[in-house]
C-alpha cells in the first residue's frame, strides 16, 4: 500500500520552516568533543542560563536558544552569530545551569570554531590587530594624568615586544595577518 | 463460610489482588472480559523502571514457573482462584458485604483445559487465534465473526476435542463479600485529534502500537518498519500530550506517557542503531526516579523539540513531512520522518461508567474516584468496594501492584 498524499494543518505557504535535512547533525558532536563541551546534550532547555545572563535581552538569540541551535545542528547561524562574541564571559549562565552544561565554555568553543572558519567580527579583529601591533589594548597616552599623580611618564617595566612576538605566532596573529 | 471476593479485570492489578487474596486463604473469583488475561501489560515489551521483560517483577520471582510469565500458573492452578475469562458483570444487587452479582459468561468455544496449543485450528481457520505463546489460560481463542469453512473442520479434527462451535452464552449469579475493580485503562484512538492524521496515514501510530512493533514476539519480530510499505524506519518522531491535558478531550495528564515514550526512544536509539528519534512535547513529566530516562535519552542523542505540530504531510516516497513550531526558538522546523508516534491519552475502559453507576461510585474524569476524596485511602471506592491499578487512573505497573496489595490488606483487615 502506498500512501496517498494527505495533508493536515494550515496551508504551508504562510510558513517558511527550517528544513531539518539542511542542518548539520554532526555540529553537536563537534562542539561536545571540544574542551568542556561534554555536557552539551544534557541541556533540557529550561532557560536558566538566559535568566542569569546580564546581556541577553540585547540579543537576537538567547543563551538557551544558542545551545538549542547547536543541538539542532544550526551550524552556520551559531558560528556567524554576533552573540557568541558579545558574551561578557561572566560565567553566570554556567554557574547556574541545573544540568551542568558549561554554557560559557561552549560559547568559547564556538568562538574558536568560528575563528577557524573565518567568522570573526570586524571589531574583534580590530582589537586583535591593536594587540598584535601595539602589544597592549589600552595605551597610556594621557601622560598628564600620570604627571598629576607624580608618576614618571613611562609605565615602568612595560615590555610590549615579548607580547607582540608571542601573539604573532598564535591564532590571534594569524587572524590579523589573514584579515589584512 | 465467608463469601468469596470478586475481582473484575485480570490485568496486573487484578491478578495481584487475586493471587494475594488466594494465598491468604480467601476464595476469589477473577473475571476478565477478554479470553486472555494480562491486560495492557501483555502488549508491552520492556518495562520501566527496570527495563526487564514485562513479566518478571521482583517479588514475584520466587513463584515457580513465572519468571518470564508472571503468575502464569498461579492464575489457573491456585485452588482458591476461580478464573472466568470472556466474562462480564451483568448486574449487581444486594448490600455491601453481601453483593449478588450476575455474571455473563461468554460462549466457551475452546475448552482451555483440553487445548494443547497444537496449532491445527489456527492453520485451517482464520477464526482461531493464539494471542501469545504465553497467554493464560493456555488456549487459542475463537472469534465467531470471522468464522469460515475451516472452523468446522477444526472442530471435527481437534485432537483433544477442545472446540465446541455451538457453545452458548450462559449466566451465573454469585454472592460475594467484596468487589475489587481492576478494569484498567484504554489507550485512546487518536483519530479524533485530526491534525495528526491518525487513521488516515498508515505511518502514524500510537505508543501502544509502537510497543507491539518493538516486541520480538510481535508481528514484525521486533523490526522497526513502516506500516505502509514495510521499509526500514530511519526517523521516528513522537508527539506528547495527544488528547491529554486538553479540555477538548481529557483534561488530565496521563502521567505515564512521557516515561514510556522515553523508554521507547531509549530502546530505539540503543537497540536500533540507525534510527533517530525526535520528541515533540509541551512539558516532559518524568516523575520520581524516572527522570533518568529523560537524561539518558538526551545523552543518547534523542532530539527534544518543545512545541506543537503545525502540519503533517505524506510524501510519495512513504515519508511524512512534519512541520513543528519550536516555541523555544520561535521558529518553524520541517522534519522528514518515517514513523509518527502519538502519545495518546489513557482513557477509562469501555463501559467503565456503567460499573460506576451500578455501584454508585464517584467518578474522577471517568475513572473510579475514592469514596472519600479527602481521605488517603484512594483504593477505597465504597463500602466493600475497592479499586486498584489503571482503574483509578493512569498508573505504572509497580503502582498498580502496590494499590492491589493495599486493597488486599483492607479486605483482610475487614475479615479479622
Ligand atoms: C505504551 C505503554 C507502555 C507502558 N509501559 C510501561 C512500563 O514500561 N512500565 C510500567 O510499569 N507500566 C507501563 N505501562 C502501564 C501499564 O500498562 C499499566 O500500569 C498496567 O497495565 C495497568 O494494569 P491494570 O491491571 O491496572 O489494568 P489493565 O492492564 O488495563 O487490565 C485491565 C483488565 O480488565 C479487563 N476489563 C476492563 N473492563 C472490564 C469489565 N468491565 N469487565 C471485565 N473485565 C474488564 C480488561 O480486559 C483487562 O484485561 C505502559 C502503558 C502503555 C500504554
Ligand atoms: S541553563 Fe543549562 S539546561 Fe537550562 S537551558 Fe541553559 S544550558 Fe540548557
Ligand atoms: S557568560 Fe555570556 S552568556 Fe553567560 S551569562 Fe555571562 S554574558 Fe550571558
Ligand atoms: S486444534 Fe484443539 S488443541 Fe489444537 S490449538 Fe486448536 S483448540 Fe487447541
Ligand atoms: S505524561 Fe507527558 S505526554 Fe502524558 S499527558 Fe502527561 S505531560 Fe503529556
């Protein structure tokens, strides 16, 4: 017996669903095999992480939704999302997750994967470039402030060359190089 | 001499009550309207919470001959139990402590004391059926509506002359001291919830139908195949709360469907390697220790989607396209599945209301309600009337067995 083409429910034309066959079911394994990603599958979507997050109400995807998207296999959406980069890494979500999902660590894993695939936001790249070029993120330029405090103008013992050369051989250096 | 106890329904609850009463020296009449005892549990494969075969529960293991077949010999061999299958209650009169019950005994086409399960009749006629090799009583059953030319031949040739096609319905009036209602539950046929296409689309089934498919003794010998064309099932989707927690059907939570759905999801993902399972739910209610099934299924990669189905559409290749609204993502998802399994509500069995009204009992959404709703004796349904197991509402086997034991203890106390 073959099935007749029966339909139930509202007309499809109004809805544009995400086609599950186009997603990447291996994405969850990629993440759970990264450092501290093991508990990923334990997530039961309680949204405690989102309740704990100080910044999520500014986001399009909430932390619990990002975890859910990883589990569903929405690789491109997660790795190109701005949220994983805007995470403050305050660890509140991870601290409170009742299933011990290491949410913040998983977002780090996502950033690493995203970086490998070349999805790094411009502003983050710019920060990386500053670090590599200048060896520090916040340059002391207002010497008068130090003067007012009776301090010598140069920060004592600040050596940026070492940092620069280390950074050049890390992924940050590589990303900045590729970005140029 | 004291009158016997009548137990109505020979599922796990009724069987437990009967065997424990009998072991305590109380004469017990155990009736079931079907020709095979065991009730709903007969059709299930592995059981939570132990994942054992359904017929081996601790505490019954000491009983000879029943590992694998719980109470197998006890029901038939215990001299204090008078088992009557194909039997219904026709009328109840008398007073509590001395009820007069008219039993309607269906025609005994096959004498279980004679049938040796030789298989001759089932070979020559469609009307004979062996429900299960472990069925109790150990006999084939005969369905007169399916009768054919072979039936007469079977009657003539049955080596033990167990068949009597001209058997007729009889009546018997018994006097009993107490009545135990153990009539269980029925899985709702979800064709009324038409958005899922049950009854129209062959690959849409219920959890009980899935349990039979997973059972190695079942028709497909345990293989997970599409009913439409027998093709191997790769993607299974389960839908929770079909007809339960829905004021249009049953307002209550059927309580155990989350646990058995996850039990099935576990069996499929651990024993049927190539199959994927998705579960669409509103809440997952795995009470008590059963939370472990939820955790284990997540670890096993079962996909949980919180939301509801928008549409089900069958495709030419036999698959079903299922569109689901994911309320956590606020997005619609489209799945392609081979089998859609509905966790359908567990409803009171047919004619439960007649029994309630003939004994003047309280109804709890159609199930037997406690006589005194604020007392803790949920098994006490009335004066000398008790209920246990699924008859009180959806319950798992251990709970049904405990309630049956509570009933036995009440009856024994009453006889002291
Ligand atoms: C898909 C599924 C999976 C399940 N899996 C599990 C599991 O893994 N573990 C677990 O613990 N539980 C499980 N359960 C629950 C389990 O089936 C029940 O707890 C158990 O069967 C209840 O037993 P019972 O004796 O109360 O009722 P039933 O098994 O329903 O037995 C009632 C008996 O009464 C008879 N009867 C009904 N009305 C009358 C009448 N008017 N006159 C005469 N006879 C009558 C019926 O024919 C039947 O034989 C599952 C249920 C389902 C649907
Ligand atoms: S708190 Fe943990 S379990 Fe809850 S949604 Fe977030 S990751 Fe999932
Ligand atoms: S670590 Fe990131 S995601 Fe987690 S609570 Fe803090 S800001 Fe939110
Ligand atoms: S032929 Fe007779 S003995 Fe053999 S299975 Fe049928 S009824 Fe039983
Ligand atoms: S046990 Fe689960 S599926 Fe069943 S009615 Fe309750 S919530 Fe719904």
